[in-house]
């Protein structure tokens, strides 16, 4: 489908979905964003749903301003995927050992490594800029400096919620590795600190929603946030790269006879800010649950833990600020999913997938998400499908 345009106070709201299917709370959030004096465009992806700060599945383009709550607390959260030389015929009938080995290599939930991962010991990891990256930690907000040791030990860890590591197969029988994570606790603390700063600034006192508090260009507060934001986005990228290296190490050890090789990694943030130019203007584009989909750029759009995911290539649609959805998108809250579904429902909907099937992940049940095929179909003018994947192993945070 092409987009549907709704009127907004400052800019039109372009939706790549039927507005009638979007919950009123999310629509109101979008209307609120469209009132900001600095807004230059607002695009809404088909996985849209209500979020904290701003609507998940929205692309907010502003001139000379950025909203830290719209970026959210998981700065730089995103996806990575790698195609391997393995095929479905190389996989054992029982995948429980493989899942266990992955869980041993990559800490999940609030877990962390006992000692920081040494990237120079990781196969295929380019450690260029590693020392410089950590030295720049000295320049981030004083409020989080004491988290340095924890940040080092959480580098290369999964986190919780909807974060995951998967082994998948595509329609040709090739095996893929895929994971979803972000900037862990250090990103969360940086975000919360700056959101608090923004909400106290004088120019934000009469906004329609205090969560839309912004930093304005050429101010010390904006400079401080941009510094910490871009550092946290880099942390998130490093985090995924190290996890992928750890995952590859597990695969090499478990499939020694097959001698697996790996194609270049596909990686994409979906909670972040980028400096981009549209209509002759330099803009700060916040993708809140959206990926960049410039012409020819690869992206990853995951479904739920029982349905599958898509590798896509962007079509460069500037009406959407070169963006696409970041996933299937929730159609019910976590609490609603827990009330409605049982572990038996989870077992049924994840049949054939080696994964947790306990009460701790019922809120991630496939039925809590929109149908991924429908979400993909609604953005045919934003991306083209390169590969369709189906998970066989899913490690949840």
C-alpha cells in the first residue's frame, strides 16, 4: 500500500497502515508530536503502536531539535543477521544442546560477563577504534560515570524483554544467525538522565505532553545529549557485533565437521537518531521503532518468536524519510498478553521452535504481535523482500 495522510497541527501525518486499526492512544501521541514547533515531518510505519514517550513505529524529523524520550531508553536498539554456509541438513534433530550452548556464551536478562569480553580474542571482530570508544566514556554525563565497570561487563549481553538470539532457516534451506539487542543498562541510564534534564528546560514547560521535551540546537544541553546519544548508539552496535562473534564461535564449535563460514553481517538500529538531509534541510531524524531503508540498504524486520522474520532491501522512499518498520509490532500490551494466554498457548504457538515455553515469556507469545506478513505487505513501497526466515532456535532475554 501507499501511505494514508492525516492532518496534523504543523505537518501532515503519513501512515503506512489503516488509521482505523491504530489504537486511539497511539493516534493521540502522533497528533501530539505533530504540534511540536520544530517538526518538519512525521511518518508512521505499519507496526505502529502506543509507546512510552512517543509512538513505536514512528519516524520524527525535526530541524534544530531532538526529543530524548522519543528516542527512548534503549538507545541504539536494533538487529543483526548473518547468513551461514550451513543448511538445514546440517542441523541435529534435537536442538536443545545448541540453545544451551548459546545461553552459556551470551548472558541474558540482567546477566553480564564475569570479566569484560576481550574483542581481540574474538574471531572476525575488527577491534579498530575499541580503545578510543572506551576513552570517550570519560566525556559522558557525570551521573553515569560510576557505571563504567558494569557497562564493560554488559558489553556482549542480550538483555531482557523482546531481545533475542535466533538460529533460523530461509526458504532455500540456508541457516542464518540473528539477534536483537541494544545499549543495555548504560543506554537506559543515559537516556533517563537526559530526559530529566530536558523536562526541566524553560522552553518545554508548555508542551502538550511533557514526554515530548526537546533539546534545541546550539545549547550546551543539546551538545551533551548528542555526545552521549551517539556514544550509546555506538555501544549498542558494538554490543550486537560482539554477541554475533560469540554466537559464531558457538556455531563453529558445534558444527566442526561442516566448517561453517559466514557472509557479511547485516546490522541496523531501530531506536536512534540520524543526521539526514531532506528538501534542502539538515534534519535530525528519530526512528522510534523503525529502520533506515535507503535505496539498496539492507534491513531486518523480525516477527514474533514463533512466526519468522524478513531480510529486506530499502527502496529509498523519501516520503517515509527512507524508513521502514522495525518488526511486527505489538497488538496487545505485555500485561494483556499475560492475562489472555497460558503456557499451553505458548507451547502451541511455538511448536517446532527450540525455545523457552514458560510463564516468564508468555508476554512474547506470537498472538501478542501483529501478523508479520501483513506488516510486510503494507510497506511494499518502502522495502523489497530479500529472504524470509523461520526460527528453529530462539533464546529469549
